């Protein structure tokens, strides 16, 4: 299955690696701002808002695309549940870590929480790409017109779980499941062009082939190093 689409998988890895690289730049900017090395409006600035939107959209789209490739011949539910289980454990680690680092803005439903649930929700549609695309349009339209929202769920859970009013990372199912559904459609029809692997892509390809590892280690390293630099400069 993968050998036939090897060139296309290079494209997938490149785009995913590129999105990870942009994510690292975003987090590095966040860390620099947090430790007052720079002064940017990362929470409300238009640039940072759309930069984050682009990064997440690309990363989630590629995840949907890959989902179609991995389960092209048969939906492997055991593999999907194992992956979701791993993501759940890692998402809980992030929740606990941010609870201590940012006690008033800890992460309760970030990107890994999103993927834990979204993979299982989207997987049944890998053989119905046109339905996935139609659903993506309906959900996007409903969200844009404010007919569909997750605010009611938050308002219900907030007092029960004592969720923060603001969080450092929020990736709710709506609207972010939309690019994953579009990715499922694109992956089914293999719409991405083929690209040959080159040495110049080596670092990007590594990040694209090991996204979870890079995602989990880059922020602790960046945050820790800047904390160390800040302590020496204090």
C-alpha cells in the first residue's frame, strides 16, 4: 500500500514536517514572550491568530490524509484504538504539566486531546470521502453561521471540572474536525502530488515522520532553555 504511494508519502511527510517546524516557531515565540525577551500580542494579535490557524489546519488536514492511506484497504480498529490510547495518555501528561506551569490557564483540550477523539470519529468515513467532504462543508457553514458550537458543552463541564476561563491551547472538535474530513477526502483520491525524497529535506522529513516525538520534546526543551537563560540574567 505504502510502496505504491512512496512519492506521495514524501509529500505528506514534508507537509507534516513543515507544519511541525512552524509549530516550533510559534511555541518559541510564545516562550520568548512568556519570559519577556520579546513583547508580542500572541493571544490577540491578528498575525498570531492566523498563523496558529494555518499551522493547525495544515497539520490536521495531513492527519486526515494519512488516515485514508493507512486504512485504505481495511479499517484497522485495533491500531486506531491503540493510537488514540497513546494520545490520551500524552494529552493527560500535557494537562498535568500545564496545570502546574499555568494554574489559571492549563490545557484541558489541546491538540492531542483533539486527535484522541477525532481519529475515532472520522475513521468510519474513510470509505465515504464524498460524505466526509459534504459533512466538512456543513459543519464549517454551521460553525461560521453560529448554528453549531461547543460552548454549551464547555458551560456544562466548566463548573463540574473547574475548567479555566482561558486556556493556553484549545482545539475543540468544532471547527477543527473540518480540515481532517477534507484530508480524508483528499487522501482517498490521493490529490497531493508526488515528490522525490532529497537530502535537503532530511530534517523536515524526520520531523514529519516522527511528529509525536518532536511535538512532545520540543516545548520542554525550548521552555527549559529559556527558563535557564532567564535565571542567569535575573
